[in-house]
């Protein structure tokens, strides 16, 4: 989840590890009913060989077959899951939509994984073709191969600005070789280089700036320009440009504690513009020193 979420009321008396296991199973049951293909990622879905920490995580993360997301969304809503944050406003990569359930907690439904440059459907099909089978709470589910899990952990660490995960040094050489080959097949070289500390080798790539700002920080205007440059087509770049001035109503609702009124959205629009202007001015002054 891109931002911390409050505890769900119905889950307070359930041990976190038990709630997470039951939540993962519940999500998979709904996916099976819908006919949706899911790959479970992160947390306790990661192979213990490369899991960086013993803790199992705080929410369920799944990578979904992009074609099945509309039907899965309807099924989740019909079974008590509400949208907490949307694809549009969830992150600069617009990669996941977060759902909340009174009993099961939080679900991050990914349509893509940040750092993978291959088209969403092609990337999912590639990862699905090398899937592994696992079980939790008596329910069978699918996870990426151990090599793919390793790549996803590295890309996730790059996005968080943490560098290479600790497991990578001791990763079995044959697994590591296959993981490195998979990086190329997924067109994930720029994000992988970010974790390795060799991002500057990719200065000419369209997603270079976005990963530089993501991993190292920077003003919002740099992030938005990075998002514009990272888009594969002119049409998608124009869409991002048009979206840039819009208020993140998901974030505003969480800050206010209620759905924002039209007046509150308008006030935030102008406040956001002032913050952006201040950031831009500060960046110019720092560059001039």
C-alpha cells in the first residue's frame, strides 16, 4: 500500500498473521468464483528463501490479469470490499487500487508492477506462464516463480529507495542468473539499475527521471515531468499533463475524514497550486547556488 492505513475495526481482535492468511484465502476464493487469474505477491506469498524479513506483511497484494479486473472489482464490491484508493491517484505509476474490508483488512490489487516496462497484459502472461502453486488456510493460490519473486522484491526496493535487498548477495547463482535474464524479458532494466546504484547508465531512457525522483526524492514538479516523459506514447503523455493539476481526492478524503465537498476540492486545488509554485521556486534557487 502506498500510504499507511488505519486499522480496520472488524480485524482488531484477530491476530495479524491469522487475519492476513484468511484474507488472502478469501480474496482467492472470490477470484476463483469470478474466473480471474491472480498472482499473489509480497508478504507471506514470497518464498521463505528470499523473504527479507520474518514478518508476513500488513495487507494482501495481488497482481491481477488486467482483462479480469473489471469483473473482479464488481465481485469484491458485492462482498463488502470498498475502494480505499484508486488506480488513478494511488501512486505515480497508477499501478494498484486499494480495497478495505471490515473483517479482512486491506487488499492492494495491482494491474502492473512499478518498474516493469513490458505492456501490462504481456507482463502478466509472462509471469503467469512460470507461476508456482502454494496453499494458505486450505486454499490453493498461485505465486510468481522464485526468480520472478526476486525481481519484484528488487523493483520494490528500488521504488522505496532502499537499494538491493539483502537476500540478493546470497541468492543461489543459478536462480540469480535466471532472475537477471527475466529483468530483460520484463523490460525492467531501469528500475533494477536504480536498486543496483547504476541508474546513471540509463540517462537516455524515457523513464530515467521518474525513477531518479522516485528513489532519491525531489519536487513534485520533477515527479510529474518524470511521469510525462516516462509515457510510451504522446497520447499517454498528454493524459498525464491533463491530470497534473487535478486534486488527489482520495488523499484529500483521508485527510479530512470524509468525502470532500466541491468547495473543499476547489480550495485544495488552489492550495496545491501554491505549494507547487513554492517547490518550483525553491528548486530554481537551489540550482542557482
